C-alpha cells in the first residue's frame, strides 16, 4: 500500500509537469481525486492493511490527497500568470505598421460620383455644404415659395415625422439655411457659390427606376448680374468633366415654385449622339437636371434683397447621374447592400490613405 502510494505520488508529479493548459488540470484532478480516481482506489485498499498500520496508511493517503490538491492549485496559478504575461507580450509586440492582409473595401458608386462632382465644383470656387436629413415644413416648402395647401406639394409625397418634422424631399430644403449663412458675404462683394449633396426621401412605389431614398446635389449661385448663361456654363462644364467628353445640353421650360423661370436641363444622348436609340427612347435627349433662376420670394425669405441680387439653382439627381455614368439599369441596386455588385465601380487606382 505504502509503495503504491509513493508510486502514485511520483506518477502525479510527472503528469503535472506535462500540464500546460488550464482545461487539462481539471481532467487530471478527476483522474486522481475523482470518485473513481486513483486516490479512491487507494482508499479501497485500506481494508487490506493490517489494523496496526491503518492509521499511518490513512495519513499517507491524506497527505497524497493534500499534495495533489496543492500542486494543482499552484499549477493553475502558474498557468494563469503565464497566460497574462503572454497577452502582455502579444500586445507589446503588435505592430500597427504591418500591412493589412484583407481585401480593401470599396466606395459606393454614389459616393464616387458625388466626390467627382464635388471636386469639379470646388475647382470652380463653390463650397460644399452639409445639411440634415430631417428638417421641417418651413425649410422644405414654405421658405421655397410653396405655401401650405399649394398644389405643388403633391409633386413630392412627403414622409412626415411625429415630431412635426419631416424627411427632406429634396436638397432645395437647405437653400434658406445656406443663403442665410452666406448673405453677409454678398454685401462684401463675394458671390454665394455653394453645392449641397444629400439623401432625400419620397414616398414612391419602388421599381427599377423609382426609389423612396435617393441622392441629389443642389447648387446655387447668387450675385448681382447672374444670368441663365451662367447656369448653362456651369452645368455644361460639370457634365463634360463627369462624362469625359463635350456634352450638348438644352433647356426646356419646367415648373418649380422656387425658380422663375424654371427649366428642365436635358443632355444629348451620349450613346447615339442625338440620333435616337432605345436608351433615350428615340428622342436623342435625356432629362437630367431641373434648374432655374431663384425666385425673388426665396431670396427675400433668406433676408436677401431680391431687387439687387439674383441667382440660379439646380437640383442634380446624383442617383440618376450614377446610373447614367455606370450604365446601371435598376435603381434598386444602390440601396441593395449587395457588396459584390456595388464594389465593381470602385476606382481601382484608389489606395489606402497613409
Ligand atoms: N428640388 C427640385 C426637385 O427635387 C429640383 C430643383 C432644384 C428644381 C433646384 C429647380 C431648382 O424636384
């Protein structure tokens, strides 16, 4: 019995030396101290020990039990300390200059077109302005010469919020705020030149060419002697840059309460150069951008003297422009979240910023 006890102790000492995982320690404990473990086995043998040696044998078993428990506890502490040190070493050895091995993400096609148009307007002295997606009736309609109950409100089926606010139906909703922001600079002889891209919402039935969430880019210019030719010049320059060729544009009359006169700006079909093809429904032209000369009431609402100043505004459909530029046939792709389809438009020369 005593010999067996010594052997067991030796066996345990060897086994615990090999242990290097906390999860293994529990297994070892069960193997030695469990109900059917080695120590229990030894206890059973106590029966066969002569009475006079029983006490000593019992003590021996207890001593082994104690030894195993202490050793396991000690080992667990060592393993814990070792793991903590390993984590510290790992953290210290982290090198943030190591190249990332995953695939690069890609920009959304609308982001690509937006940035491209922004850069063109920036180079022509425009500022890029931000505006919230939630606004109110005043900014979205009233300040734009669309009073309550005006039939023009039916042109834009609006999502109203319970807070008496609404989701902006067009980027024109920012006109009043931006005109106010820069009206002082007019008096110092600096024209207002601003673009404001943004997400717009209308309660549309969704199909391949209609979305309830889409992007526009509004542009305004206000000064003393602005005319329709200025408007045509800026639009033509921008579109020629975007499509990388000299585009032909035309204006047709269009009605929007916040411009007078108002126009629809068409661009000559880039596929058939005006000959007529399925893409332009044989008309030779594609409707691209509503625009016009800012209505005097809109300038007055922003505190600008409409006898002295005049301006133009346009509402470029960024989503539509992206569809034309990338030949996307179904508008639903943009909000689909389909990364595989959306990533194909990324400019491959894009590199991760340093
Ligand atoms: N805000 C108008 C729309 O979304 C477009 C527009 C903008 C028209 C600027 C004229 C001038 O329908």
